[in-house]
C-alpha cells in the first residue's frame, strides 16, 4: 500500500468520491465547481492538435511506405463502419427486448418543441457533403486554432507523406529530428497538466450530481439499465475482437490504462485522455503511424458507445409516445444513424441533433419526443465515453496487427506474459 496516494488512479477515485459527496450534500456549490472540470479539459485540448501533428508526421515519415499509410486509413474506415453498424444493431436489439419506453404513454403535444434548440444552441449536424468538405481546412492555422481534429489529421498526413518522400532521398531529415524532440516536449507538458487531473475530476463529478441530482437515476432507470447493459455486451464483443484480431488480452490492457479510463469516466470526456492513451498504445507495441492515424480518426468515425445509445434511444422514444416501429422502420433508423453518428464529434448537443434527424427520417415519431431525454442524457456519458474509448483502442490494435505494425515483444512486456496470444 506504500505509495498508493501517489497513484493517479487512486487520486482520481478519491476526487470522484469527494465530488459525489459535494454534489449530493451541497448541490448549488457542486454545480458551481463546473469550471474546474472544464478548465482541465481545455488544458488537455490545448495540446491535442500539436500532438496529433507530431505523432502522425513522425510515424508516417519513419514508416516510409506511403502505400502502407493508405492501407492503414482504408482498413481503419472499413473497420469503423462494420463495428459501429454492429453497435447500432445491438442497441436496436436490446431496446426491442427490454422495451424501456413501453407503457410510458407520453402525449407528444405536452412536450416542448423548443427544448432541444435551447440545449444545442441552434447548432446543426452537417450533411454528408458538408461533413466531407469540412475535413479540408480553410487554412492550416484555422485548423489548429479551432482544434478541428480531422482537419489537423489531413494536413498531418500530407505533411508526413511529403517528409517521407524527402527522407527517401536524403535519409532522416533535420525536420524529422526536430519533430521527434517536439513530441517529447509535448508529452512533458501533458505530464504537467495531468497533475491537475484529480481536481478536474472532482469539479466534473460535483457538477454532474449537483446539477442533475441522484434522483434522475430512478426517473429513467430502465432506459439507463438497458444502455449500460448493451454497452457491457458490446465490450464483451470487443474482448473477442481484440483477442482474435490482434491477440490482445483486453482485460490486461484495461488494467494497464486504468488511470486513463478512470479519468475519462470522471470527466465524461475521452478527449481528456487522448494524449496519454496515444502514449500508452505506443508503449503497448503499436507503432506511431497506426496510433496517429487510427485513434484520432476513431474519435469521429468510431463512436461505438454513442451508436448504441442513439439506436436504443430512438426505439425508446417510439415506445414512450406509443408509435409502433416496423422492421422496415428500424432498418431506416440504422441507415440514417450510420450517417448522422459520423458527424457528431465536436457539435454541441450532437446526440439530440442526431436523434432529431433520425426521427425526421423515420417520419412517424414526433421530433419533440427527443426532449424526453434531456434529464437522462448526461447520465449516459460514462457509458458512451468508456465504450467509445475502448472501441478506438481495440481498433488501433487490430489495424496495427493487420499492417504488421504491432510489436509483440513490446506488447508482452507492457501487459504481461499472457497478454499476447501465441502465434
């Protein structure tokens, strides 16, 4: 037990308990602590764009094989689409079996149609063409200034490819050496910021409980149980994918990254641990090119937890207002969510917007029904964050294994003797 107080995992857990107590006993004061959590997440986001740039550029330049870079991106996108579609289907299946909204008999005319606009601040989900065009930055400076991860990633890939082309002729360049050094500096800054993690976790948890109260857990008990139950089932699927697709013992990986997962859950943000998770994946044997390309892309394209929630919540709303959904309606739900869920990252109130777009496409469910979820949505964050983050880590391992970019000796050293399946 010696030195336990120095463990960030222990410090975050203690901070979460203190935050829960503050929010429950002094809800007003707890809600006022929101800036602590927000400030910590902003400090982390400050680092993400330059870190992605350095990791992606150095990873591509060191791999040198430009065809391999293209294969990594293509395989990642295919993997994301297959797995998120499976997550959407699982959400529908659980919703139909459990029936969390059955018997609520909500009259849609009693719902406030303007509640969603107030929650989202008038934001909108981009269409497919708009989403694809938004990947191209209007300027490189703007991409970094607005922390637009896909735009930063696109520029980083182009920069890395160009740098690799020079390296082919002249060997490792001065620019590559400088970026290597810059990467180490950025990770040192990450270390400084992470010392504030317990404070950020305390503030975030105190705000959640103080603002929404523990009583909201019972109001939507069956829906919450269905969402978390579906997430557990999906995580078991991820265990199998990790073992079969990459030879990774996922439980050992979670133990290896328990500090990062604890912090992500406490702050309800997977972005808060992206820099640390990139470092941990490299320590676990994934080469920089795979980590830099797959993990950031997954934050927009591989939202497994969000996919489960969206499909399950759509059926819940139909059940709550008494609208029967045919098999055809549910197929339409999956097809619409395959598109709308990809544009969620970085959009305020994106879950509500994606649900509203889905209800509009189905046509039979009143859009105002989405306001029923205003009280329960925040409680789903832990499920979405954990499942999204775990899914993206598994994707990184699988794609790295497919491309021969997974160092098994390093993986074994990081996770333990039983971490790697014998080839």
